[in-house]
C-alpha cells in the first residue's frame, strides 16, 4: 500500500515538470508545404488565430 501511495506521489510530482506555456507544433514530416497550406486555409475559414507558419505561405499581391 505504501509503495502504491509513493508511486502515485512520484508520478504527480514528475507530471508537474516540463515546459510551461503552450507547445509549438512541429512541422509535418511528409508533404510539408501542402499540409501547412491546408491547415492555414482551415484556420482562416474557422477564423482561428493563424499559425506563424501561415505567413510563409502567403504570396505577395
């Protein structure tokens, strides 16, 4: 019983470690440009906050 409590306590303490704040989403491994363009289009349509990579996809007019 004591080991179970100690294990739960240790897991709780370890789970609190890590990066604070939001995590940056990594680039896709395959079809990078197509996938980013599709995700940016979805974000624009849903009027969500755009990923910083979306500015790379815009072409000057």
